[in-house]
C-alpha cells in the first residue's frame, strides 16, 4: 500500500552558506557582511525540508560521511537523512544576497561518486520508494556521473509503483528524455531556461510566445511525461497534464529576500497538495504559494504552512496570451470543488 511518504535523492548535496551583503555587490575590495548563515541544502534536501515542515513524511537520501555537518544539520531539523558514506566533505555553495533581493549563487562542483556509491544510492532510494507516494530526483549530478543516471533510476523505480518527479538541468535533463518513455518521469519541473534549452529555442522566445512554450511542453508529454510544472520565477507557474489540462498561476506581490530554493519549495508545495488529494489547479496554486513564500524568506529557509497563503495566488484555466486556449479564473478549492475544474481543451 502506498503511503504519503516522499523520498528525495540529492546526489550532489550542499551546505548552503548565505552571505548577506550590505549593498549591491561590488567586485574587488573588502565587503563587511551583515550576516552569514549555513543551512543544509541541495534541491532534494530542500524539498524534503519543506515537506517535513508541513508535517509530511520525507526521507532525504544523499551521499555524505557519517560525521559530515550536513547530517547533523538535518537531524537537528528532525530529518535524519539516509546516507551512503563518501570520503570527502559535502560541498559548500555560497549565496550572496543584496538588500534589494538580488541573489547570486556560487556553486561548487561537488564530490565525484564511485560506481559503487551510485549503486548504493540507487538501492537506498529503491528500498524507501516501495510503499511511498513520490520519489524526487533533484539537482545537478556530481562531476563524472553519467548524464543518463536519472533516466536509469526512473527505469529502475518503475515497478515499485511510486510516482517520480525530476528537477534537473543541462545534460541530465536532456538525457532523461533522450532514452524514450522508460526514462520519462511522472512529473517534470523545468524552469523557462531549462525548457527553452530542451526545446532548442531562446528563452526570450519561449517567454514571449505562449504557443512556443506550449509546443515545448507538448513534446514532453509526447515523450511520456504526465505532468509538467513550468516555474517562471516572479511570474508564477504553468501546469500542463498529458490528458489536456492546462492552468497558469500568478503569485502575489512580495518583497523578495532570497530566491534560493524557491523552485524546490514550489515542487514541495505541489507534492503536499497531491498528497492531500487536491485537483490539478489546486496543486498549482499550492506550488506557487510555496515558491512565493520561500522567496520572501532569507537564505535557503523553507516556509511552514502558516507562512503560505494559497488564497493570494491567482489561478487561471488556460494560459494568458495563448490563442489555443481560453482563460477563466479558478477560485480556491472549497469543500465542493470539482476535481476537473478548469480543465480546458488544447
Ligand atoms: O548545483 P545544483 O545541484 O544545480 O543546485 C544546488 C543548489 O543551488 O540548489 C538549491 C536551490 O535550489 C540549493 O540548496 C543548492 O545550493
């Protein structure tokens, strides 16, 4: 029987060190920081933290030595990770945040993993996937990892019955879809840059023309992806389902403090809504509300449900500016919500 558990694999975890700048970053010279905070990070780790912060059951799987600070940092947050031991320390990624919300990331490459470590991680994920609702494969792959490893993992997990979400970029993203339907996840969460690179079009063209974005999403469905959650930063997100559903959502106005982890929190919000049995429009609303709440928090902090306001998110059936779809507002779900509300033909 499947439970509401979410298993996340972060093959390239990080300690996220957030450095608060007193003003806009100027290269050269000495910058006296206002603050410096370290949190456990990496995309899958962030998803697990947000799910756990909402009272959900999350199992973060990652490569890390027993005494690595990331293990203690997660345990302190009530989220002891499942680890596969490695010799080197987990990488540190730096975030520079300016007072106007401008966020600059400096990510280290990470620790190369041996074939044995990869096999042990795959076994750990498969073990915990059985009986879980979702497995999330998230983030970059460490140096030297075959680009098609995520595709291989998707195929490996298929017979467990778990639903699989992937959030990655560059070669691992391309390889995921190059391997045919066996590598295709149930849910893919690209941002506009990633979708544009997959589609081979400039990002500006994809953002400027809904028809281009919809064509790119349709290709993903043809390749076997059931749900595409396209995140658009401050412009919200779009959800497309293989059965023809299409919704878009805009976040409320917020003061951005750090965009780090906002995409991960969007994914966590989507999964939490799914675990609660919410229909697609509501899953999108929760995703955007979580992403927006995350961006209003400092560093890599993840929001608690009390900091998330779904009613402030405007959800439309369809996609504005697209001739192929009409749009209409979807009200927040009430007790009598029709699960098919907002479904439109494409
Ligand atoms: O280098 P990757 O794996 O692409 O991204 C890693 C990372 O930037 O992603 C998270 C935010 O999404 C941070 O916690 C972490 O530092």
